[in-house]
């Protein structure tokens, strides 16, 4: 499965805002659904999402079942030097997802 | 009257049956009657043939066709129009990976190469009659047929992420192209069955598809606006499902909604309906991946 | 045999017959321009979070559709007027639901001052309700915004 898809601009001028967009594949099971046999599907949602810019935390989300399935986040970070944005998310079951995007600052 | 005209008229429209005069003329076996009838019949049949081919007895003429996106709210429209925000693309990427995956022996790419070239326009023509299997196949069945016959692999279950991924990836290669499924020749019987199903009442609510989607589209059903019921945006990410799903799933969902028995996924009746719907939506552009509420 | 669907267009009769959803629409549309002055709903999780503090109803903006297509995924936008440096910066924005089984929907955190606050996401709403956003500044100041959303159930049950 494509765990995630990311979009950042091709290049950003220093000190300007980089628009970061990420779409993550995750069912975000609320725990309130039942399957075809009538059994409750256990809760398993992403509980934390973090974005680091060349290792420094710049944005994070404490997530719960109130965020829709296949979460989408769009946010802005300040362009410093060129480098990498690292994304990490962890769900209730402890599964960890990661992704990266290169940022070019001119 | 040439027998080929007779067969094609019966297939394409029901209205040749209506005229008693025509029936009598067709049954005429007297040489004199045929010659006399021929003088009248010629222009009449020519007109019927032209109008049958062009009008096709459509409940919704081609110029009033509207995609379901026009009956959707701004939430759905904004999600479908943004390729990053559109969750369907998560499946498109999965499909692209699978297309090139040869761990099972051979990949799809090993025969079909670059899908953006070889698969361009293909999904817009589905469902389609497949000579090798002698039946009309929808896209999912076609993919599985290839997997089993040619790749010697197991078929993918309907609504599995893998099969949805492949159908989403392939549908993307026909994005924006006009639906153009064929209903002539060997596809005719499936088309007729699908058309009959569409017009029959079903379920505890005793409703036919036509009652909502031909006769009452645009009107309110509780807080929703009834669409024309086209399948030009499938597989679609349906917000209610919180996942991508096929047109067959959507048809089954509608049947559940009118309290009718749902044929199992993959049932031939569902393919018959898909074919009828594809003809009915002829000319509408394929939206891929679709987003619906 | 079920009667065929009414052929008459939406009429007052049909509006009155419909469930509460429609009853909510008219006053809401009339009061749409006053949305900024929506009353803060009494959510226990919000009350205990505020701990007696009163957030200012300015600077923070919460955009949600008035009528959601489907409660499972409702597009949301949070914006906040800057500046965020120098001086007090935003540390976190909390989202509370009036009706969801889990009232704390999300917390957006800013370890360093952001260049601008414009956050898009999609939320799940378990029914028609008000959603409250509260921004916490580095100097302890609080700003809040409230949005009301109508969430209708699907016209047909889906057992697929």
C-alpha cells in the first residue's frame, strides 16, 4: 500500500512559508464499527503525527478518532536551509509509519 | 426484409415490436404482399433504423447527462479535484506498484509495458465482451482472468486493496475520456438483461432504478439530491465507506437501500447492470479516482 | 406496493415533513452572518481544559461547512492571524467536539513559531454539532473559535 503521499513546492525562498501537504493511508478505526458478522472492530487510530525539518521538530499533531480515515494534513513551515522533512506517525497498535520529502531552499 | 436488420433492431430498441403493421409486414410470405409491402416498408424501416440507431430509446438523452459530481456538495468536489487530497490516489499508487511487481512470476508490465501507453482508453470501454471466456467481463473480472490464465496466479478478491489499486491505476489511464462501452454483437444479451433489471421493481420498497435515477433525478430524497445514477467515477472513494470501492459495490449498496437481495460480488447480474450503465452514461468523461459522499 | 416518489418539487409541505435537519437550516442560514458570535457549547472536556479561563473570540478562525456532505470526512481549516515572532507565539490549537464520543478531536502543536497558521484536515463528526477550537499562546493567552455543522444521515442504508 502507498502509506502516504506528500507534496511540497519544488523550491522556496529562504524565510518564506513552505506549504506541506500529506495524505496518509490509515483506516482510523474508531472502535464503534461492527464487521459483517456483527463483531466490533477494535479501535486503532493514528495517535501522533510529527514533522521534523533537518531533525528539528517543526509541527506535530496529537490525533484521535475525530480525524477522518486516511488523514490529510496541510500546514506551513518556515524555509531555512535546504534539506529533508521527516514525517512519522504512530497508531494505537504501535505501528509506525514514516515518509520523507526533500526541500529546496533558494 | 434482411434478417440482419431485424436482429439489430430488436437488440437496440424495443420499438420495432410495437407496430402491428410492421409485424404483419415482416410475417408476410406471399410474394405479392412482400413486393407491395416493400414499397411502403422501405422508407418506414429506413426511418426506424436511423432513429433506432440514433435515439437508442434512451430515458436520458445524451444531451442531458450529468455526472454525479454535479449532484455532490463542495466537500466532495474539492476532494475529487485535488490529486493530493483525493484519497483514491493512495490506491492508484498501490496499483502502480502491483502493475510492476513480478514477485509472483510475471508482472502486468512484462506483457503490457507502460500502462500510460498500453492501457490508455481501455477502462472507458468497459465492461467488454471477452472472446476467450465467451462472456462480458467488467474490469475486475478482466484483471483476474489475466492473473489466472496468463500469470498463473490467484485471482484477487473483489474489494481487496490490491484489486482496487489495480482498477484505480488503470482507470486513471482513461481519465477524462468519454465512456464508450459496446453493446452490439455478443454483448447484446448482457445489455438486454441489464436494461431489464434497471427497469424492474426490486426489494421491499418495490422500486426500480429508473424510478429514482431516470424519473426523479435532481429531486430530494431526505437531505440528499438524487443523481442520475451513472457509474463514470468508479472505483470511487466514498466518504460513507471510508475507503475506495467498485461500481459493483455501489450497485449492491443501492439494492440494500431499497431492501432488495444483493447479488454476491462478481455476480453476472451485476456485470449486466454495469454494462447497461456504461451505455447509459455514454459520452460522460471518466472521473478517476472518483470521490463521492 | 410502495407509492411512487412524489413528482412535486420540494415544497413547504415536504420541508415540514422532513426530519429535524431541515428545521435547523432556516434559522442557521438567517444567522449565518452572526456565525462569529456562536455561543460556546458546554463540553465537559473543554470546561476542564479551560479551568476557568475565558478565551478571546478573535484572531482564530475555524472554517467548517455549514452542511457536511458526510460526517465521516468533513474538510476543516484553521487560520490564525500573525505575527508569531517576535513576541508571543502560538503553541497549540485544540479541537473539541460537542457530540462525538471522544470530545478531544486533535491538538495541533507548534514546537517553533510557524510562518503562518493555516491548517487543513478532515474531521469526523458524529452528528450535527458545534466544534470549538482553542489556541494557546506562549504567554498563556487563549483565543477561541466556534463553528456549527449540520450533519445529515444518508438517504439510504448501505449494507455493502
